[in-house]
C-alpha cells in the first residue's frame, strides 16, 4: 500500500533475509513507518496529533495495567484503595496522576486531531472509512473514560454513573429493563462497579484494535495534507523516515513536557474536587458535571427542557446528545464540496471557526448550573451545532466559490518561497493512484 | 485419479434453481445460529440483577418525630425515600392546582393514603436522570413551587412532589407503602 515510487525493503544481513522469508515484520515496519512510506512533504505540526494520540493510549494502557494491580473494585473499599495507591503504593501517586491527567490529555489531543481533519477536509473521499473508524475510536474512548471515572467511587463517580446510565431509561418501553441490566441493580452499586472495572480494562485493547484498522485505512490512500491536493508524483512526497519520524519525535517531546508539567505541578487542575468525597447514594452534590472533555455533549443533553411533539424532554435530550456524535458519521456525505482544504474554502473556513467557538461555548454551558442565561445560551449553541452540519455545510458546499487550487503539493510549497517548479514536473509521473501492498 | 463419483455442478440444478445441498447449508446455519443464541443468552443475562439484589427489602418507618413542614430521608433498596409532613398551607397549595393542566396529572389525594393526606412519601429520585432532589433537609433550596428542586438539570417539583418545571417527565415516584399505625408505615 504505497505509491509506485516507494522504496522497497532490502534485508542487509543473513538474519534479515532469513526472517524476511518467514515473518517479514521489518518489511511491514519499513513500508508503514519507515523509508518505504512516501508521505506528502508539506505536513504541518497538526499532523503530529495522530501519533500523539497513539502515545497517549499507550501511556493509559501501561499506567492502567499497573494501577489495576492495586485497585479494588468493591464499593466498600474502592475509594480507599485509590487513596491507598496515592499514599502507600511506591510511586503510586505518580502513576495515578499520569493516568488521570493522561485521560484529559488523550481527549485534548484527539480533539485537535478531529478538528484538524475537519479543517483540511480529511474526511472527504477517499478517506471516509478512515474518518468513520476514527469516530468509532472516539465513541469507545468516551465509554472507557466514563467507566474509568466511575471506578474512583467518589461523589462525581457515583452521580455521573447515575445520570449517564439513566440516559438509557429514556428509551420507550424497554428503557427501564436496559437500565437495570446495565447496572445489575436498581441504582449503581457493587455489581455496577465490578462490571465497569472489567469493561474499563477491556475497551482500551479494543480501541487499540480499531486503531490498527484506522492506520491501515490511512495507509491505503496515504495522508491528506494542508493543501488537500492529491499527491501527483515523487516530487510531492518525502519518505516517512527520517522526515516525519523526526518531526513526530520533536512534537512528542513538546507534548511530554506539557504532560509532565500537569502531572507534577497541576495534577488536579483538570478534575472535579467533588470526586475526593466518597460516594454517598443519599446525597447528590449541588452541581453534577462530567469531566471537561464531555461538557459540550452534556450541554446538548441539558438543552431540552420541555416536552415537544409528544416526545418527553428527557428522550429529546438523550436523542440529541447521541445524534450530536452520530451526525459526524454522515459528514463525508453532507459536505459535497470537491475541495478538501479550508485553505481554499474562504466561506467554509469562517464557519469552521464558528463551529470551534460554538463547541467551546457548549463546553462552558455544560459546566454551568441549569440557570438562565446559560440554559438559553446552551439551547442556541446546540441549535447551531446541528444547523452547522445539517444546513450550513451542505449549502456552503453548493454555493461557495472556492479559491484556485495549486497544481501540486510541490508547486504550493515552492510558491511559498517565490519559486516555480521546473517545467513538466508537476503531474508528470504516470501513476497517481496508490498501489495495493505487494 | 479416475473416479466414478460425480460431484454436483452448477448444471445439476433443478428447474427451480435449488439443490439438495442448499438445504444442508441452511440447516447447518440455522443450527449454528440457535446454538450461538443459546450460549449468548446466559452471557447477557448474567448482567441482570443477581438474587441478593432482587431479594425484596422492606423497611418500617416511624413518622412520629417529623414535625409539620419537616421531612426525613431514609435509604430503601439503595435509593433515598423522602417522608414529609405537609403543612396546611402546602396541602392547600397542592390542591389549588388543576391536576389536568400538569405534565403528569395527579392530585395530592392520588399520591397519598386516604385520611393521611398530610404524609407525602415519595422516592427521592428525580425522574429525569436519577439525582436526589434538594428540599428534604432544612435550609435546602426547594424551587419555585415549594417542593423539591433537582440541582442536576433544574427540575422543580411542587408541594405534592409533582413535576412542574424542568426536564423531568414524571412526578416523584410514590413507593408501595401502608400505614401500620397513625405514625408508622411499612415501605416495600
């Protein structure tokens, strides 16, 4: 799966040749992450975030497996076992803070990754399946993060679990049965905590599996790039190694520096203090909020306050929150503009930033008490979110006058430095389509 | 490798396009599907409440210490129960509303026991997403309708525990209970 000018793996040692005809693992790595993977030469730092998300998952899995050696999934001692990790387990405080801060960072990185895809049109053909797999990963991440948060068994854990599992009871007729089935009881209790621990341990490995599919789907057409123009020939690409391995390692260094600052100096800055109070089923905290990365969806859930069209407000809220994510699965077919990158879409670019602002505003509303003016603002911001994808994007795709695209990636790069490509180089290469793996 | 056996080919089809082998394929698939379903069901059903959770718990509640206007919170099946002695003003406020105009139409009389209208016993579980509403303890916010106020998403209940504003669809649930004496009830 690469362009026809990709370099081929040549084993240099006898052992290399021996392995190559038995288990060609080095060949796979060479072709996927090495000099055998030609990559558009104009990728900017926003293209680091895919690799960063992968590293964030690995950090979560490693710290999580280690924490699982000390944590006890029983309502009587779960909260205390977390404090025991913090105080008594050797380096436990660091591992737990890495895991908690790591979850926030994982989402932060993935949100940048998603918005980068939105800006450069990476969801458009031929990368729709890549986009869909990414959304599946995002859904799995939300489920995993939610269940992990419950394991602490603090007040926010308990009441977050109560609120989120109650979403299922909004389903007509079978809702209550599903709710009871999920909890293994009538309210979150020991059965709930145990199964959440089991699933929280399982899901990251499923995420890992979907990531393999995600990377596979990426390597068939190859990376999109900031111009959104297809690769036309060898002059448009550089080998992944050493060019992007170096760039990714630099980005990783910056990421790990910021991560370390949070782990060591601001470990609770992104969390809710109420979760340091042990769970109490008889007392709801005055203000239940999810972690920051779920706040925009929480705002959409809260936006429906009255029954309407014979559907109860509660079901509307649940449907809206679910559709807010499911909508993204249809994006490749809602945005029919043939131009990928917003660099050449002046009108869509404006609305891209409006969407970013709208999502931040939803996040702010999600964190506020259910009081005016935040309820009204949250309703308007939710309405915009849906209008953006269902009305604005299809209309822009039809009527927007896009800017002229460069003939090739190479030409756009050279134009930046006031040069023109040598005559006949752009698009001169015969095969522009990626070839399947050998 | 000469063999007398004739394997069925595409041209062995009967007039209506079916082969004997098709039946075997379908029967095998159906048998496997039934077998898979039989194995999957226990895997799904294990997540339903276990026997100890289902074992019904009932509690006796002494109301003697609750003064008019006061409420207590007691746990029952892992959920809070609010037991409140309504003041005459609260009863009047609840009866003044035309029940037909409400989201979940019920009168105070329907939500209490005959002769004991002043005792309002409900689950302390918001019918929206299951939070515990405020208002049962002294000094807590009770909302615009003087009953209970859910802090999670702003649902407001009136003095009869009926939903009046906010996203909750139903009135606060009234559990099964019976008076054993004028000042004690058995819940469950």
